């Protein structure tokens, strides 16, 4: 379902909580606004955590191994910066300018060395440019998934849905829950996101909570590039391994020219 979260008085916008709103996503996810000089301190005893810079300039200090300054005017620069760390690891995010970050967490008993993701080590892939008359053109970046972070219970990536095009297409599903958080390159931009057979109008700052087993495909209006962070929670004993189960009547599109 589509959710329209609001910022609270502390600049925090909750998308889902393991023990609260949208609990069936099995993750704590929130967006945090930081004014210049503000700090966000995270030190979880049971949860792994990833922090993604959406806009602004921050310093990431994580454990004893990461101390990095990062800047990104907005997501459409396609320059991802994120940190990913296990429980019992202290992270401090310091705003060097007015900034916004997205935080993703879930339970995980494993412990590993923190990882810093940046434009040098994030996987970027372009899909659909020569397929379906170019109507499925999108750019996908992956910070971490089962391939490069098998110790994690989460997946984090970004999609840049080109104006007037479709992404997450053909309609498909998987057992694991997934959350999309949307932004547009113009504040009045809009698109449509589907969960199962239900379409929702997607707008700046909204999120789509996709329950496991529901198909999900996206489209954006002509003239507007749509960005969304995609966040998946592996299921215990059934991690997401890039499996796409296509809705049968649309499966022929997967290999169509």
C-alpha cells in the first residue's frame, strides 16, 4: 500500500517499524533531516543498519575504520554514498550542511566490519533501453545484496526511472517484502506504483510498502525522472537472490525485443 509519512518536530519521517507502522515490512526505515552541525548517533544492540545520503553533505564515522566526508546535491546526481554496519557498532553522522539521510535497520545477530559504499564500488546497470520501444528504460544501482553482503538480512539500492518510462517491469513478485521511497526531479512530479492489482499515485516523499507475494511495477509521468530507494528484507531461510516471479500473462515480455 502507499504510505504518506510526515516529518515530526525533530525532522524524522518514519516509513515502517518492525513493531509499529507497516510492521509487515520487517524493517525499521526512516528519513532524517539534519541541519548543519546536527549529529545522528546510531548504536544498536540487535539490529544491523545502513545509512544512505539522499542530499546534502555529511561525515560518516563508523566504528574505527570509516571516517568519510560525502556530498550529494540530490539523488539525481547518481553519486551514491552509504554506510552499512552490524549491531554493536557505533555510527555518527554529522551534517556538514543541511542534509537528509535514509536509515534502514533490521534484526541480525551477525557481526562484520563496516562497509562504505560510494560511486567507486556501487554496481550501476542500465536496463530496457532497447526493449519495448525503450519504454522500460531505467538505471539501477545496488549498494548491497546477497552477492556482496551475504552476512546481511537486507538489500539496498536505487532506481532512476526515466521520464515517461516503466521500471520494475514486467509485473513480477517475490516472497520477500520490499519498500520503495520516492523522490522526483521536480517537486510536482508524479507517477504510479502498483501493489498487486492496485495502482497508487506516487509523489515526492511517499513510499510504497509491498507485501511479500504482491506484484509491483512502476511508471512515471513524461517530463519527470522518478527516483526511488528500494529496500528488501530477506526472509529467514529464503533470502532474495534476484528472483523475479513474473505474473504469468506478462511473462512473454521478459524476453521480448
